[in-house]
C-alpha cells in the first residue's frame, strides 16, 4: 500500500512539473507575441531587421547587441523559419531567434574561453586546423570530419577562410537547436 501511495505521489509530482513547464511555455509565447506586436510597426505580422534589433535590445535588458550579432541571428532565423527567406521574421522565426540569443548568452563565456585557447595569434579568428581542434575540444575529444568542419565554417566564415569568435559562437548555438 505504501509503495502504491509513493508511486501515486511521484506521478502527481511529474504531472505538476509538466503542467508548470507548459504554463511557462505559454507565458513565454505570450511575452514574445506582445513584443512582436510592439515592434511590428507595419502590423503585417513580420519584423524587418531594424524592428528585430529593437526587440532584441528589449530582450537584452535595454542593451543593444552589436549589429553583427543582430544580423547573424536575424539571417539564421530567416533561413530556418518557414523556408521563405523573405528578409523578414514571422512569429515562429522570432521565437527561434530569441531562443538562439538566450542560448548564446548562456554559453558565451565557456565557448569564448575555448576559442581563445586555439586563437594562438590573438587575431580573433581561427583557420581550418585550429577550428577543427576547437570543435574536437567542444565535442568531448571526438574529432569532427573535415566535411563537418567545413559545413560549420561555411556558416560562420567571414569570407576570408577564417572563423571569427562571436560569429562562430552564434553559429554554433543556432545550429544546435
């Protein structure tokens, strides 16, 4: 009888946790929808890059992120959304972008430190081999294939065959979702 009561209690606790998680998701979606409505100046249900930058500034406690970071998250969200790549972000794309931004902020220090370890010339950029070593380090010692390195590099490449720290981090976070 005691085992049955303990089991029922555990199931009740799990149900409460699921309900709490669902409630938090709904609250977050509502907040994002309110932000979307606030910054959607044309009222077409989409944000252009400036509107998105303003929204991201509010999400970032009033501090405007660098334009390079806004642009990168904006472009990734537009590519991964409805497949329209129309240069604007709809509600789902904005949700994805905000999720990426928050993940970026959570992991920034850890990945920046790993990046600096392989940036031996202190240029703020990594070439292919150093970048592969960094990815191996971040992947618990398991080296990625050259093709995998190239794919991540292509997304984060500053068009000079090298990867910049901040853009790499944004790319990594966006690709993990």
